[in-house]
């Protein structure tokens, strides 16, 4: 599974410029504060631990997740 994830990351990076992490911290993270960790994990397909670290602001996820996280936080997913 990790090999597949790395392949997906490389494909995403080949198609997109790497954005500034401050965009995530300022625009998306505040919106995620009220989204349950379990919902973040389920909707994005990540572990509960990873989702928890993201929501607490301890980890900035790979930019390929940012759009899905923004949509989730704004209520356009699920």
C-alpha cells in the first residue's frame, strides 16, 4: 500500500506546483477544528493518528489532500 501511495504522490507532484504550507495553516486548518477526527480519517482515507495530527496542527498533510480537507471542512463532502 505504501508503494501505491508513493506512486500517487509522485504523480500529483508532477502535475502541480508545491504550495506554501502557510496556505494550509491559515486557510484550511482553522476550518478543520470542528470536524471530527474520525470523519477526516474516513473521508480522506488516512489513519486516525494522521488525521488527529493534522487537525491539531502538528502536521501539514501533503498538498494533494488539501482540496478534499477544505471541502470536508466546508461541508461539501459527506
